[in-house]
C-alpha cells in the first residue's frame, strides 16, 4: 500500500541560479484502493484491476524487505528527497558546474552530463531554464535483492512534466537566443546498499553533507569524506542516482524469474550488480563519443582493449573527401544488461544501449554539417573481464575510477593508471570494451543466444490498457525452464525478501567429502586417495580453497540422505570418478574398490558401477579405433593452429615430429594451411576425458623408441595445456605410462602374454 503525498502537493521555489520559478506538482500513486476510491479504476475490468494489484503487491514485497533492514525508511520522504535531487541536477546543468551534484550521482551519470556540457561549450551554446514543472513523480519499481555478500535496494521514479528553456548560441559573433518548451518523460533510478540506515529526511549528500557522519564535504577526486574516510558515493550510507532513462525505453528490470545476469550473480560473482555494469557501459559509451568528436582514440585508452583501440582508431580517420562521421547531442534512452556469458579466459557482458543523436560529418577544418532530425539506434556493447575476477561491492557506482587505488581515470592515451600504474584495459580487474555491434546483427543475436543457454523462456505479447495513454504491449512470461543451482550457491539469496523459485541440487563438494570419509574405512594409501579426490574435484570444477575448506570440516555427512539424491547428480558423480581413474587409460584395482565403495554410499550396486565402466571404456575405444599416426598428427596440427597462427618454434617442432611419423614436408605444409583456414579434416575429442585418453596414446607413441625426448615433451606439454592439464599432471602421466609399458615389455620378454588388467587396448595399426 503506497500512501505518499496529498493528491495536489505544490512546492514553490524562488528564483535560484537561473531558474526563475520552479513549480513541482506531485501526483503520487496512493495505492490500488485509493485509486479505486477516486474513480481511477472504477470502470476498469477485473483483469486490469488484478494486474494493477499484482504490480503493487510486488512493490509492497520489496518495500517490506527495505523496511525490515531500515525501519526509519519512509517512501513519502524519499519522493521529496528525489524531487530535490532532480532540482539540483537541473540547476547544475544550467550553471555548467557539476561539483554540487558530484556526491550523489554515479560515474555514468556524471560522465554523460560532463560530456553534454563540454559538447555544448564546443558548439558555443548555453542554456537557462525559465520554468520547470513536474506533473507526476511516482515510484515505477521498487526492488530489493541480496545474497551472503551483496545486497542492493533500488527505487525507480517516473518523472513527467515540462520545462521552458532559453538557449543562447554564438553565430558569426552574435548571440542567437531561442526559447523552447521541452517535455520531461524520464525514469530516475536510485540505489543504495542493503543495511544502510535513514539518518535524515533528505539525501544528505544532496546538500553537501557526508551521508555517514554528516560533516560538510567537498568531495575530492577519490570520493572520500575527509572526516570519516567513508566513500561518499558507494551507496553504503545513502541513496545514489545511478541511471536516467527515457520513459518510452525504460522497462521493468525483472519481467522474468531468471536471467543470465541473475545466474551470473548467484553462480560466479556474488558482488555482481547489473547497475554497476550499466553505469560502466554509460561511462564507456560517452568516452566513445568523445573519441568520435575529437577524432582521437585517447578517451578510450583506459576502457577498451588494445585490439578494439587499434581497429577503431582507423575508423576515426577522415575519408578520401577529408570528412568523418560524428554524432552530436547523444542521449542514452536506456542501458540494460542483455546477457552475461561466463567462460574462460574472459567473461562477456552484453550491454543493450538504446540511444538517440543527430548524425553529421566534420571536415579537417572542423566545419560541422548535421542532419535535420535525430536518429534512434540500438547498439550492443560487448564488455570483457577475466574469468574469476570478483566485483568489489564498494565500487558499484564509481566505475570510472582505478579499481586498484581509486584514482579517477583520465582521458589521456595511456592504458595505465597515472597514480599506481596499474594497466586498466586488459580486463584483469575491470569490465573493458571489446566490441560494438548493431543490436539486431547476426553476431549480436548469436551472443544473446549463447548467454541464455540453459534458460529457456516461452513468452507472449499481450496488450494492457493505460489510463493516460493508448493501450501498451508488454511481454508476459508463460513458462520458463530454469538452470540448476547448488545449495551453497543459493543459500541466503533473496529477491524482494523471498527466496527465488529455482531447482536446487547437491553441491559437488559433497562427493569429495564422502570420498574422504569412505577412504578412511579402506586399506588404501592416504596419499593416493588424496590425489584421487583432488582430481575428482578439478573434474567437477571445485577450486582448491573450497575443497580444502570442505575436507577440513569436522561435521559428518548424513549418508542416509545421499541415497535419495537426484539420479542425474549421482550418475554425473560416478562418471567423474570413472574418468579420473581412466586418465592414464587403465583402472587400477584399488581405484575400482574405491569407486565401488563410494558408489554404494550413493545407493548404486556393483552392477551399476561395472555397467558404467564398460560403457565408458567402449566409448573411449570407439574414439581411438582405427586411428593412425597421421590422424593423431592432424590433431596436433589442429591444436597448434588454435590461436590462428604458427610461430617459428612450433613449425620446427612440427617438422621434427612429422619426420618421426613419416609425414613429408609437403603434406605438413598442406595440413598447416588447411588448419589456419579451418579446412583441416580432423577428429576432435568430444570432451576433456577423451582428450586425455588421446594424450596417453601420444605418450605411448613417444615411448616407441624407449624414451620421451625433450622435443616430444614440449609437444606433449602444449597438447596437455590445451586440454586443461598442468605440467605436473603430464609428468605424473608419463611416469605412470612408463611403469605400465615397462611391465608389459618385461612380460613379453619372459614369454608371457600381458595380463588383461582392465586396460583399454588400442586396436589401430599405427603404420600409415
């Protein structure tokens, strides 16, 4: 229930800094029942009434979650504070001085306003607001989300009204003054960290006070309060303006239950925030337009990859007629996270930027020719960041500052911070621009499809009536297939005070804990069991720190519940243990005993284990049956060409290996050319386990002359790295294969056939 301000609330302000009169008239939605009583919904259908109540119910849930953490929060006072913030921003744009608003706006907002003022100055134009009238200021959306490490509260305010502005433009030495009435139709989004407490009726930072200690502040370049050292614009203590969108392009941030960004937040980076990404994209967006206007790549030096800068710098050069294209008066209508792809070596964030600007050309003398009407464009910005990098929560809205020392990023050509000399554009610490695509292009659609793998949503477009305007169309979710989350991933996660309705499965680390407890009851080497568990953990994607923490835990597993686990989880765990045991193409007796004992705790019989082993062995045999040395060599060439080129050392190694396999230089050259052009016909392992099995066969081939020479080890090391093995793993694999081949040779020399110990035998004829 939203009981906010009286229906006609008028706030008058005297002449202040160029604004002769400010008239604010607020018509705040007072909730479903007040609107019904005043007749707004009296003639509405039951369906429309239900939809309206559903929307307000969702806001109520979020509002309750906010008030649970901050009992003094009052939505009515928030609306008044948002109004004052709006006035302060308008005054700053009129005076051209942004210092007074620096303490309560994000880097993205500050960057776009600074760009706008700089552009106006370069064009010789200034503005002055004569009259400002806001007819409607009401909450459009209230959300509250949290997990164990990260929590944000977000309130989006719909602002409608009009402004009379006077523009002064210098032309041929004279001032040309025009007066225009401009409509106001925007959505302003404010956010703060969950847990922040309301200390005054207004945003303290709007009036130049530290939101934490209340000290008068003059925000320095590191955004620190000189008294309490708090980061003023972190959102930790007060609301911060993080986004300004056009009402026609703004959309509810969570029309569906699950998105790839939410999945990334839960699974990959608990400090992740879509608002931070949107702010970062806004900073990069306006730096790109500054580069376009100036015709130099310098503004993008710290926020775009070297590869992007090298390619885009060529586009900034004039054409054969001495002109280049520019966009003037760019304005972001909306910036949204379209999807997030988590993968090695870099995660990718897909940003949907809807913007409008006037297109034109500029010649070498700086003469500008503009088209009459602005254009609206949808763009996808692809941002990259090293996989595994975590977001620092306190930097959610300081996206144009060095992530290492907090210093502001300048517009010079250097790729490093001027203060701490940290490289900023390599994606190691910060989201960095890697590509700009038309949003409807084939490449952009392919990326969006990739981002939503595992999340299938069926939607329908339905029309809804609107009191003020014509019926609007909205996308309504009909059905959604959700990804699975582990218990540890989903623990503590809440959206609007409620746990998300998702499929929860057992953590893979539980298997490692179970194997540790099972090993204690078996007569097997502790060192061997520890190595086996470590390999299983890596197979399941468990990092060393998580594994160590789980194994040190003294809490005993409830083994009874393990027999009731999802059958797909149990099957995946069993195959992980089998794949690890077959890493050197043979399963030792103790490994089989260990797997059987662990499987029994999961409710599997010996027959189940034997059937799974046989199936996996047959699959591996099928992949290697009939393989010749030329097939193996083709795969080596294919792996060497994975980066699109061959360095001289690689070519020398391939020549020596080709001679070893009896492959001519002519044939080698043909294979290398075909590999670079993606024409080489080669059988590629279907998964990492098969790749490891192929590596074993390559090791056996290297032992054909009794030993593995240094050159062969270099080739094996390169292939091992491609399939995810370390140098230590390869060394252990070679050692184990040497022992197996030695035992075989000894038995053959004694005249005894080698015992069938369950090892997979290669049926191929190794002669070409």
